[in-house]
């Protein structure tokens, strides 16, 4: 006989399954309903790397390419950026504009999507405060990202060490992320796999708010996951590809030159098996990481990639093939980025126009929230 807690857990698991949508390698109009509202943001860490591209933002381009009636909001999460060691103020504006340039370089069309800085729309911060009054501390405490970013270790008993220096902004930033999403009444959120936990919190806060006021103010957004697995560092497959990696040889940037890409792939960690190359992330993590890059880049299944590389019998030929695939894929974004970053006034204009249009929707939602809560 099932206990009430078991039934609750089963119901929650089923709800979670239906709220996560894994897209195919190429989106079609059938993947997203007409009139859907799609929202996502990227951190202003400057130039995009391959993990950013394959794990999230290329889906944004696919959405722009669909000839449908979706409402698209793609932002630069500059308020989130200050939850970790503060970026140098003199460099921060440049990083933010580089993020806009990166979005446009991969094919985000500002005529089809609202592209803006999060900080340009104050309603994000205001809704964050209101939602924070619905956010359980225990729920936030279970989040994994603030622990990893703070180097917090969890014991076998579940206790956490050295939390006294953790800043409130980092601990509670999933609530701001929920406010970002709900402010536009988003129905779908394309993100990387590591953000699934935060989307679950977003749905919980939306449900709690709707239940408290007996009114469906917020829809429950679906998580859209790209099919590409997490892209790992080229020189340390124990961690994901990241701009903060002290060894930049492990990171492939979208605006890397063909020579830089070739050099980095040549140095990528693999193994001692050279007579065959196949996907085995447990026993062959380095080779599997490169295969995963090819799979995501070419929009092919792992098995299809394995057939393509069956002809290679040494690491040099295999890595040359990986290099060719990446250089061809990233050629157009690199050239576009180099042109865009020379015109900072245009980048500022794009974000100002995007913020102006997005703020109209943000103000409508916040007005409804305030009326519902009794502020108006």
C-alpha cells in the first residue's frame, strides 16, 4: 500500500516529467505551440564558448527561424552576473555588449526577438522581491549551483560546511531567475540541463502564488532542453567547458580563429586507444566529449557520428576531423561577431529597443501582480 508521501512523490515526479521537453536537434513548428511566450537569458561573460552555443543559445536562433507567432524574449542576465565575484566595473559594460554581439552573431534576429539587458527593466527586481516571500529556505538550500559556485561541500549526513561567507544574492538568485521568467508569463524556457532544477522552483513559485490568490496569474513554464549533452573541458573532462577555466586551452570560443581551434583540439585529452573511436563516457570520456561536440554541431545522433568516424584509425586523423567540423560551423558566427563588436552604438540601440518593448509587457504583468496582491 502506498503511503501519502509516496503518492505525493510519484505525483511530483510525473509533473516534472511533463514539464520538461527535450527538443530534437532541429526545432520545428510542431515543437512550440502558436502564441507561445519563450524566454531565456545568458550571463554577460563576454564571448560565447561551444558549451553555451550547443547547450542553449543555438536553440534561440532556431526559434527565430520558425515562421510562427511566438513571443521571444532573450536577455543578458547582468543582475545575475554580480552574484559571484564582482566583474571589474570598467570592463563590465564591454562584457555586456559582447554578449549582445554574440547573440546577434549566431543569428538572433532583433526584429523577431526582444534582446535586452536584464538591468534595463526594473520590474525584474521588483517581482523578485514579491516572489521571495513565497520561496521556502529549505527549497533554496537544496539547490546545487550556489554550493558549487561557493565551493561548499556537503557531508554524507547532509550538513554543509563553510556557509558563513555565502552571499544572499548567490543563495537566492534562483528566485530572481523565476521572476525573470514569470514577468513575461513565459510558457517555454530553453536552457541547459544544469538549469532544470531552477525551472522546477519557478513552477513551484508560480503554483504557490496562483494558489494563494486563487487566480491563475502565472502559467507554469515548460523547460526546453537541447539534445546535446553537457560539453566538457578539452583538457579536464571532470568539469564542463567554462570561461572561468584557468586553462583556456580547454575552451573553444565561437570567435576563435581556425588556427586556435586546431591548436586546442590537438591538445584535447583523449586516451591510448587508437584503432577505433566510439562513444563511451565512462571509459573514454575525452573521446566521447569530442564525439558529443560533433553530434551537437552537425545535429546528428551519436550513432550516426560513430559511423562517420569509423574510418579513422589514429588520433591525429580523428582530431583533424573534429577541427574541420568546428571550423566550418563557427566560421559565420566568428565573422559576424568581428563586425558587430566594432559598432557598439548599434549594439546599444538593439538592446534599448528590445528593453523598451519588453518593459511594456513587464509593466502589465507587475501591475496585475500588484492588483492581485492588494497593492492597487
